[in-house]
C-alpha cells in the first residue's frame, strides 16, 4: 500500500532488488552535488529504463537501494544492464564521483515477491560492501558473490587474518622484498583454473618463465599447486585478503 502511494505499481511479476554503493562510502558520504541532486538525477535516468521503479537513498550508508518490477525473471539480466547504466549516469550528472576515483558498485539481487523484498535489499547492500575492490564490472550478481560476502562478514575475526597469513604469507613477504611479485601470477593462474597457456598469455610470459614462477610459488608455500584442497585454500585466501589487515 505504501509503495502504491509512492507511485510504484509493479505487475504480477517478481520484484528485483538492486543496490548501488558509492565507491568512497566507507569514508562517509561523499561531497559534491548533494544527495537530493543525486536522487533527482538517478530518478530521471531510471525513467528511461522501462520498468516500474521504487527508489530510495541512504546517505548515511552511502548507498542507493531500489526495487524494480519485472514482467518475468528471464528479463533480469537485460534490465540489470539498463539500470546499472542509468545509476552510473545519475552519479556522473550529480557530480558524486571523486575525480579519478573508482565507479560506484552496483549489485543486482535475487528476484522474489514482496515478502522477500526486505531481505533481498539487505543481502544486496551487504554484497555491495563486500564487492569493493573486485575487478570492475557494470554490475555484480549477488548470487555469484556469496563467498565474498561470507569472507566480508568474517573480516574482523582474527582467525580469518591468521588463515590468510598461513596460506599466502610467504608470498606476501616475498613480494615486499623481491621482484617479480608472485601473488599476481598465482591469482591469474587460479583464475584460469590452472590452465598454463592461458595464464602465460594473460601475463605476457613465455611458458618456461611461468613454469619457473609456479615452481617458486610451490617452494615458498610448501604446497602442490595441483592439489585440489590447496587450490581451494589459496583461492579463498586471495579473496579474503581484501578484507583483512595482515602483515
């Protein structure tokens, strides 16, 4: 009933929660433009998206939550593309992005009914915080970032920092003291699921140089990079290091 009063009248399809978090939200609400101007600019941009929109603004948390009325879940990705572009355009128009700073993070949640809308927005908001520092994308799918969200929730737990230090501490020490750094090699290697040709191509290395670096990584860590449990632990540690302060 409150949504109808605000002019939000979705059809019988699912509701899609979306949250935009400004890049410097952790340091407090950004200066410039003002949140009222941001709300107007975003609302104007969203008017062209072509679906019902219920827009909110949360200056204290540095984020903009919204609900979208979909006709069917199948249009989720296409609508998300248009909404993410509209949100970013609104930020630029309102001058709410620091010069040279990273773009805002847009997280698209899980479609559902009214009963799930509140939880869906909370999930998307937390995921937007957890996505800070990830490789830039127009928007992030909340369903694909559950591991990052879990690690972010554990960010203040000393056991997580200890795990990261045990798993990749020797590489961090090496990279502070020696060249070339090895953490980027490991990260790229794991991102390509251990496919050496693709790893070498992305890093612009010849195969033998890559083999030498991988051997050095295995030596420093005392692990076998072909062991699935080792790969899992290293992957988690690399993702968790964004959220913890380790030496």
